[in-house]
């Protein structure tokens, strides 16, 4: 054999493990290296622990809401260390499943940092040796931006560290207002931490539908989260007692127990030997790939967050499956990044598929907007002041549903299901002839018969 392996994968996260396992199943000789823990960002320091913490953060509201249904809940208390330990046990279980899945598919897994030495050469640091492979997949992912230009950034944490804090702070400032900032704000506030978001723009969750953004802002304020917009953190100073004096651009100084930076993520491409293999990157360090995930080096592919596509676990897995189909099954398959359902696990949750109203009006000259804003039935008895929003955006000419947005309980679950008909190209008429499931929140999606308003060339019609 010309090479040690048919395929060598660098990075044991969602994309890398899927590519390695599938190639192994097909009978190829596969090696994989991971420098941290198998499972990668999603399992170890992302989606999975985040969702567990989101669950943890919602119980106190349930205890309060129970009173409206006749329950008397006794004294409650929360133990952060217990939550961290339970989370740790669960991700260890998942990490072991990743390892056993690789093993059972004949993949040789290394616990080592691996870097490229050439188009077919990988250097395994822990073993101090070079292995060769016919094909190489780079799936090393990304890491939170520590924003080193910020004065006092070393006194702040990033999301990786937020999961394992020794103590839950009494107060926190979160910088940024993207997915991670907004989700962690919901988690911390739900666990009783006095929480403030500081964001440079006019409204949280840039890129999402404006109405959804505004309603989540309101809901967060109802839950005691302070949101400071159009400001940034200028400096963080550490006080003797561990207090972080957080200086804002508007002049206010917030004295808090912890500061978290959630300012986007960066690809882990530094010192990866990309130049030795002729793998090109863009100006921010993301690996450039063609539509089949192939890099500028013929024998090297890149998948997942190390490429500047859509940074989501199912997308990395899909890119891996397309790579396998193209390279090992002889069926060329390009990853399809259109109409990806996504959720923000805020509290309340956001689920979205397709275009926001702001994006849709740019694309369609006549846009019908169907909207329902209501109090979820569960809260008829709890007295909780909370709203739910459903919104469908329809191209008036074709009747196609081009955007669907839900804010409220189980919004993510609804978005996943909505993505199926939307991917099939469904029309509003398809929604209208679908029988409602009563009583449910989702029935609103099929009972909004008349447009709430219409936009013609971006102008709202009265
Ligand atoms: P995002 O890109 O979502 O958000 C980054 C935030 O930081 C934005 O509010 C951005 O502002 C702000 N920001 C960036 N640079 C600066 C700066 N120099 N000064 C001040 N503010 C700044 O990144 P996240 O880190 O939250 O998440 C990374 C990715 O991970 C997401 O894009 C998503 O793909 C994925 N993810 C998905 C989740 C899910 O599916 N539920 C959960 C968590 C992460 P602005 O908008 O103005 O640029």
C-alpha cells in the first residue's frame, strides 16, 4: 500500500467523526486524531452541555407557574456544582460513545494533536511521527474569540469556561448578542444570576427577523435581564475581591462577579501546517473549499466550522456525508446549505426557517406577512406575563412560504418540522388546507388565513 491510511481525519468533532466512521464502515483504512476530547465543540463545550443548562435554568419558572394549577411547591434550592458534575458525567458518556463508534467501525483513534506536513503527510505530536494518507480531512472546528485587543480581556471568560465555573457568580455581564450570548444570558438569569447583555448594535440577535428580536428583548427584560445596546466594553479591571469593574463606552461602570465574552468564534487553523500542504485560507483564517469541500490541495478536504459556511453541527455532519458520497461511493454530492432550520435556545425559545421579513422584502416585490402574537394557553392559569409569536412570510406571486419564525415554547421543535414542507417548496395554500391540531400553539401556523399586512416593494400597505 502506498499510504499508511486511505483516509486520515484531523479533528474528532461532529464532522470529523462522521467522515471517519462512514469511511471505516465502507472498509477503508482510517485514522483520526483529536487533541482534546472526542465529540468536539458540540458534545463537550457547545450544543449538548448548553441544552442541559437551558433545561436547568427553566425549573424555577415551572415551580412558580405550578401555583396557578393548584400546586404548593416547598422550599427549592439550586446546586451549581451538582449540575456541573451531572453535565460532566453525561458528556463523558457521549465521548465514550464517540470513541466506541470509531472503534466498532475499524477507525484507529489517536489522542494527539495532529498537523499537516504535506499533501499526504500528518504529524502526530503525541507519537512524534509522521503518518501518510491518500486523503486527509481537516475538521478541527473553531474556538471562541477572546478579543485580546480588549483591555482586561484576561479577566473575562469565554463560553468554553462558562460551563465549568467553580462557583456561579451573583452577577454577570455578557458582551455580544449573537446565539451564544443570548443563550447564556437566559441560562444565567434562569439560575438566579443578575445578568446584563452589552451589545454594540441597536438590537440583539442581528440577522434574525426584527420582530422576533424585539419580542425576545421584551421577554428577557420581563425576566430581569438588562440589555444595554449601542455600547461596548472598553475595559475590565479586577478588584481585590474578584469583582470585575466593567467600563462601558457610555461611561457606566458595572461591578459584577463575572464577565463573559461571546463575540463570535475563530477557526483553529493556526500552526496547522496548512501552508506545507498548500491549503489556502481566507483573511480570517477559515479554510477555503470548493462546493465539494475540497481545499486548494487536491488530496485534502475541510469540513465544519473550520470553513466559513454555516457553523452548525448537522451542517458539519451533512458536509461529511457529502464528502463520503463523492469520494467513496462515486456519487458526487454537494452540501446543500439552503433553508436550514435553526433555533436559539433562549427562554423563550426561537425557531426559524428561511428568510427574515427584512431579507424577504429585498427579494420579493410583494410579500404577505401572516402573524399571530398571543399568550400561550399554559399561562392562562399561571398569570405569567409572556407572549408567543408565529410569523409566516409568503411570496404573493408564487404563494411560496419563504420564511417561518416562532418565538415561544418548543419553537425549535416546530422549526425542525416546518423545514420539511418548506424544503419541499410548499405554498401558503398547503398550510391553509392542513387541519389544525387543537388545542396547540402550532395550530396558529395553519389558521392564519388573512395576511396581517402586505409589503409592496418594501412599503407596508395599509
Ligand atoms: P455570533 O456571530 O452569533 O455572535 C457574535 C456576537 O458578537 C454578535 O452580537 C456580534 O455583533 C458581536 N461582536 C462580534 N465582534 C464584536 C466586536 N469586535 N465588538 C463587539 N461585538 C462584537 O457568534 P456566537 O459566538 O454567538 O456563535 C458562533 C456560531 O455558533 C453561531 O453563528 C452559530 O452558527 C453557532 N451556534 C449555534 C447555536 C444554535 O444553533 N443554537 C448556539 C450557539 C452557537 P454583530 O452582530 O453586530 O456583528
